[in-house]
């Protein structure tokens, strides 16, 4: 083996090492890019004069809704329509739904929520203020909202629930 063979062998080893380092660097950069746009939805249940279910994107990138599930009593509603939600809410035992004013926002599949955006999903306001504590307790026990969402890369699924974060 002469010196040109050693130079050729050394060049080949250096080229292979450079290829391995490049592949490692690309994987690290992709992982960093994915983490740098990861959403983090935080669910909240607030009870003051009103009972409010809301969520906020506290992550680093937009959250894209994959599924919104409302569990109301014994009813599980995946991606419900306004009419389905209204019908299920009216069946909550122990409440006369006529005494509530309520507002809601349905997260739909494919909707994107930007970083820092806070959305009120469901809000109840009673007409009979003296029964607030009793009625809100019934509602909190009867209503759960689950949200499944993805990042821009759509390769990871994340989930959260109002029962976990109330």
C-alpha cells in the first residue's frame, strides 16, 4: 500500500464522517424545528358570577384542532353541531335550562388557534343568582370538554380535558 492509497482511504473516512455528522445535524435541526412550534393547550374552568369553560394556547406554535369532544351527562358528542350541543345541555339532570343564559364557541376540526389566544368554549350565566353555587356544581359534574390537537407538523397528537385542569 503506497501513500496515495492512504490518502484515498483517509479521504473516504473523512467523507463518511462528514456524512454521518450532516445526518445527525439534520435530525437535530428537525427535532428543534418541531419543538419550536409545539402548541400547548391549557384548559380552564372558572366560576365567579358565571361558569366558564375556556382554553388558551400557551405553547410556541399554533394548535390545530383534530377533535373536540363534549361529554355532557351520559352523552358523548364528538365534533358536535350547535344543535346537538344545545340538545345535550338541556338534558342535564337537576337543572331547569330555562334559568340559564349561555354562550358557546365550538372548536371545529382543522381550526388553528394562535399562540396566546384564549377562547371561551362554553359559558353559563344563571338568572337565579341565589342558586349559582348549587347549579354550577351540577354543571361542573355533568360537563367535560376534551380537545385533541396537533402542531403544524401534524405528526404528534396532544390532548387535554377540563376534568384534568379544573
